[in-house]
C-alpha cells in the first residue's frame, strides 16, 4: 500500500519565499503532461527517474564505462574522452553509483507520503514561526493525486500550511477533491488565446480555464501565476489574459514570474533541445510595466511571488 502511494521526487528545496505564504519547503514531483517551451525544470517532465550527465564535471576516470550494463558509455583510448550515447540508456543509475565526481546523477527518488512528511517536517520550527509550510510543485503534481492526498492529509493533521502549484491541466473532479487539503492554489495561467497556449505548451487551455472556474466556485484561495514570456504572452496577449481574469472572482491575488534562464544548463544534463536558448531574460523594467497593467485591472500583484501573506 505504501509503495502504491509513492511518487518520484526530483528535488526538495528548503527556505523558499516565492511559492506560498511564509517560509516554505518546495517539493518538486516528477511528471508533467505539458511541454512549455520555457520550462526551467526539464529533468522533471517524465514520471520516472532520469540520468543527468555533466561532461564538464567528468574526470575521465572510466569507472562508468564498465558499470553500464547497456554499453552506453565508451572511453576513447587515445583522447581519453568519454562518449555517451543515450539510445539504450534505461536510467538505471549504475553509472551514477560509481561516479565519484557527481558528473552522473540520477534525478528522482521514490518517496512515500510518510517519508516526505518526515523530511519536510525537519523545518517545522520555520513553518510555525513564519506561517509557512509545504508547497507541492513539479512537473505537474496533480499527476499524483492519491500521493498528494496522502501527503497533504499528514500536514493538515499537524496544522502546517499546504500549497499546490499547478498548471491546472488535470481532471476537474480530482482537482476539486484536493481542495479541502490545500490552503493555497498557485494556479498558472500562461495564455488566453487557445492557439497560443497550444503552440507554447502543447495543450489546449480549455480544460485549464474550466478547472480554474470550478476551483473558484469552491471558495479556495487562489493565487494566479503568470510566467511572463517575451513574444509569447507579453503585448496584446497579456491584456487578453487580464480581461479574461477580470471576469472571474478569484480574489485578485496575482504573481508575475519574469522569464529567466536559470535552468538552461539542465537541458544539456538531460540531452534535450532547448528552443529558447537565445531568448533574453525579462528585465525588471518590463516586469514592472506588466505589473502596472495588471494592477490597472485591480489585481494585487507581486513580481516573483514574494510577499504572499499568510
Ligand atoms: S543510467 Fe544505466 S543504462 Fe544509462 S548510462 Fe548509466 S549505467 Fe548505462
Ligand atoms: S565515472 Fe564519472 S568521472 Fe568517471 S568517467 Fe564516468 S562520468 Fe566521468
């Protein structure tokens, strides 16, 4: 039963101040049905562990060559260069086990709700003092609904704040089932125009809008999060988003998350192409400009997600 109620955790970040009220521990679960072009966590997209490989950290010791059961790694005897072909890689982690430099690592640790609860509660004192708590993020955490319920129930029992960061792209019924467990929904909204949304995320926004509207009906605390992506949802698209949101009674809390490139190198670690390599980061001036536009619609806006009240 415990094993059934488990999920792969990509990362646990402590002391976060941008993802819900107070000081928080963010838990990044693996798996996501979207493929946002600006995603800064490409290692979280699959629901299973993935091997991360950094050639820069490799010291050409050759240990991984013999460790790999699938012959994915070879050592050029002349140049001593390590050659890695992922074609037959099963992400088994045998190479990571013998790599002492950390050039090879497995991302994704299977955890039960109880294991995760105990790990996160190491920071209980900070949560109690700041009104903070746990934020489950991803990937798209609603891929793991039974697991989420198991985790949230434990935090609810001890009175620790719970938050969920979601793209809103999930079954409506299961999203609503989560509502009693979640103190704050950090609900992403990426584009109002469906064709734009499909183009940049791979999915329609119809279900997302339906879910947002259904969640609002429950009276849940919702903080709308807008990743501000140049050429995608700035300009007229941003205004359309505001006009749509203005029709909803979601409470008016909004975060604008300016586009950044912090995760660019992760694409190399997982050998994935990254289309937005050349895209300049969103400047503070630009973010402030869009903050003002959002405020003109009477939303209460923070750039970056800080200052969320408990
Ligand atoms: S993860 Fe496993 S299959 Fe992939 S390269 Fe390493 S040892 Fe080989
Ligand atoms: S074990 Fe690590 S350091 Fe050694 S060759 Fe393989 S990747 Fe490089």
